[in-house]
């Protein structure tokens, strides 16, 4: 009888022990799951915060774009001048207007004609500070003619010298660049250069604009400002790095809003 009681008690003990062990394993795995959920929640929270920050930046960029656009419209265009897309964006236009007001340049060179050409000419006209020369270059006759027409419709065509400069191989660089630039410059010293061409958005063409500073260096005034559009792209960032190494005499300001502009200044 005693043995029977002992066996029953022993069986109950084993059963309870197994139950306790199972409970322990279960509690451990629950704890593990809770830690995992907590980690996932904090990862989610972090990525949510990042996404929110991105949305906020995008929203404030859009708001700034529309304020910029309405300010730029006060230049009083007689025919619409579009910004964004292949043209400079409104952040760039705002930077341009600021620089033009500050510097009132006398010799302007634009590589890549378009909306920027009209904005520059019109702004300086309104300021009563039209330059001695404003050369607007394009490697595509069709786009040069479009810009000429846009300039005529906005009554600034006579303030601009339009030049067709097809691309040609450029010594020391892998991609073709504008022909005729040294001949066009002649004895001019440019104090304002806008580099928005050749197009550099296609794969493998990221450094297409790199020859600009090498070719133009002898034709720059002591106080020249060089503006490179699309400076947030990887290709242009590589160009900026290469120019900084090769031409340490320039100071650099990178305005990151929108497509980004890199502004190189001499004598600052
Ligand atoms: C970035 S765009 C120059 C834009 C110009 N600075 C402006 O603000 O409108 C560079 C070159 O792309 C070409 N281009 C202009 N409009 C274009 C379009 N809608 N599609 C493709 N290429 C264009 C022209 O040859 C131009 O010189």
C-alpha cells in the first residue's frame, strides 16, 4: 500500500516537474517573442520617423517651390517660362536671382540654353543692369531655336547672343563637350557662368560637364562665379570633387534644395 502511495506521489511529482519545465520553456519563448516584437516595433518606429521626416522635407520643398514660382513670376514674363524638368528648378532660379542682384555680372556664359536664359536676361533688364555680353550656348540647334523664340516672345532676344556649339571630342576627357568655346570667349573674361549642359542624366554620362572648368579657366574674371546645376546627382558630385582638387582657389557652396546647385566662387 505504501509503495502504491509512493508510486502515485512520484508520478504526480514527475508530472508536475514536466509541467514546470514546459512552463519554463514556454515563458522563455514568450519572452523571446516579446523581445522580438519590441525590436521590430522600435525598428518600425525609427523607419516611420525617417519616412515622416522625408515627407516633411518633400512637403516643405513643394511649398517653397510654389512660393519661389510665384516670386519668379513677378519678373513679368510675357510668355510662360517653365521651370523644373529639364530646366532649372525654382530653387535654382531663386539662387540665380540672388547672385545676379548681388553681382550684376558683365560677361555671362550659359552652357545649356532654355528657361534660365530668359530668367537671367529679364532679371538684369528689370534691374537696369543688362550685361555687356550674355552668351547662351546649346549643342542642339532645335533647343537653341526654342530658346531664341522664347526670348523673342519675352522681348529679351536682343540682349542675348545665341550660339550653336555642337559637341566634339575634348582632349583629356572621355565625353564630348562643346565646340567653339575658346573662340567665342576671345578676350572676354566671364564673371558669371551657368553650367547646365551637356545633358548628363543618362547612365555613364555623369561626368559630361567636367571639362567646363578646365576649358574656361583662362577666360574667367578674378571675381567669377560658376554655377553647376543638378549638383545633387552622383555624377555632378564627382565633378565637384574633381574641380575642388584641381582648382583649390575656388570656394564652394552647395545649395541642396531641389536638384541642387554647386556655386564656385573666385576671389571670395
Ligand atoms: C538641362 S538642359 C538646359 C536647361 C536650361 N538651362 C533651362 O533652364 O531650361 C540641357 C540641354 O538639354 C537639352 N534640352 C532642353 N530641353 C530639353 C527637353 N525638353 N528634353 C530633352 N533635352 C532638352 C538642350 O540641348 C539643353 O542644352
